C-alpha cells in the first residue's frame, strides 16, 4: 500500500485531480455558509437583476419581511443555508423625506428607467404587525406594532442611521445572475453538493450490487455464472443514460426526486463493476492462498470476503473513480432533459439546460458556460484520478 501511494504521488495529473476533488468536497460541505446567497438552494430571486453580466454591482436596500425571524443553529446554517429575512430591493439612489420614509429609486433593469418607491423607515428595520401595520410619527419618534403585536417606539434618527449603516449594501455578482435574478456563483457552489452526493451514493449502490453479482458469478462459475452473465449482458446492451431514464420514470414521484436520482443512477452502472469483479475473482480463486483457505474448511462467504475481495481492491477503486465521473455526467444529463433533481434545487445540468439558448447571445454565454465548465472539470478530475490509481496499482514491470 505504501509503494502504491508513492507511485500515485509521482503522478502529477492524478494529484492535481485529487486536490480539485478535495476542494469540491470542502465546498460541498461549507458552500452554503460561504456563498454570496446563503438562502436554501441559493434561491433568493431578484427579478430586476435577471441575466446581469459577471461583475455587476448595485446598491441594495434590505427591507425586513413582516414575519417571524428564524435563527437556525450553526450546523443548519453551514449545511443548508439560512432563509433571507429581508426583501432585497436594488436601488440607484435614495433619500429620506420629512415623514419618516425612505424614498428609493428602484433599479428596474439595464436600459429601463428607475421607479420611485416610498417605504416607512420602521418597515425597513422591523417586522411589523400583520393585523395592524400602521406607523404613527410623533415628532422625532415612530410608534408601531411589531410582528408579535408589541408596541414599540423608535427614534427617527436612529432608524435612519440603522438603514444607512446596515440596510443599504453594495451587492456584486461575480458570475452574474440567471433569468430569475439568482446569483450564479452561489448556485454553482450549491450544485457541487448535488453532483458529489449523486456520485457518492450512486457509486455505493453500483459497488454493492456489482461486487456481489460479480464475486458470486466468478467464484461459483458454471450455471450460476451463466445465468448472472446472461442478465449482465442484457443490462449491458441498454445505453446507460436510457436505462437511468427508464428507472427514473418507473420510480416516478413515489419518493423525493433527489433520492430517485440516487437510485436511478446507481442501478444503471453496476454492470461494469460486476464484469470487472467477475474477471478478477476468476483469476484469484485459483491462487494458493484461496486453496489453503478451502483446505482449512472456511466457508465460501468468508473466502470471498476475507481472502478474495481484499486482493482485488485496486481495480475496484479504479472503476469506482470512473463510475463517479459517469454518475456526475448521468445526473447532469437527466437534469438537462428535465427528469433529474427538481427546482429550485440547483443542479449543473438544470442550469445548463435553462441557459443553453444564451450560448449564441453575445455577452450572455457565461450563463451556460459556467455550469458546463464545472461538469467538465469534475468529470476530468475523476477520470484522471482513476487513471492514476490504475497506474499506481499496476506494479508489473515497475519499481518505486
């Protein structure tokens, strides 16, 4: 194992790929906490900012929504994000009038005239009562009821200060926005989790089924092998993406779409694992240590699990890396045709499908190129890692 690891370290493309995959795993875990849009699924929509170009910046007035504020725990914030408690209003300028209001010129899109909007200062800072949202201004004080029906008094000067310091921010979209005004960078970060989750669960499913079927076929041979190989060849004759689509349609809406994708992708890839494992078991089962285990009276299950499978783990790891890349592609393909993960959950395939028409539009191609590049990089990384693992485990004619 040590020599295998040393050989892998000498393979620069494989190590670079391993670093990229490690970064992707880290982003999948902490993505919601570092994304510009920290709302669940990065689904905070600002329609006035639809399809803005990368690097676009604007001032945004954050108006407190009139509902109960939620404070999720730290683990929920890191893993799933935090629901935005504010309505985000893009503005070009603002002033305060004499009636304790903020008067904002709302940005309505590139080439469009701004629209004046007047909002009470207290309504910007506080969540007001639903039944009695009226605000009474008495000199330099604003009197109102909060969401919990508690009467509160606030100084107008303090409300203005709070708005200027904390309620007006400059928002920059590094990779632009989509057609609903959602931040592309944030949705790409959330999409990493979808791709890696589908890849991981799908590979575990395919390995479980493939190792079992392949080891049984290779170990017992004869009629058992013929039956299993006939079944494998039937499944093998069906294109993987079509098989995944058929399984996805068969599952329907009986279970959540996210779980359905796991199952569909996993069940469509196990035949490759089974064929590989069968071939490896056929060659290993005649080895002396397997014959010795038989002579000691060990049962077949123990011989397969304890003596055969540990000695073919190298090829299994190689095909697992390859299947991980295939799973990402299949998930992206299913989402691209509209039967994958359902919106608003961000998937790179869905993002590519939503914006493919912009590939020929000057200045808007980034909307489709960004998720496409992410898919390409992740698939290439897993394929290069698989090639590196293959070379590392192949010791014939090699020295450390």
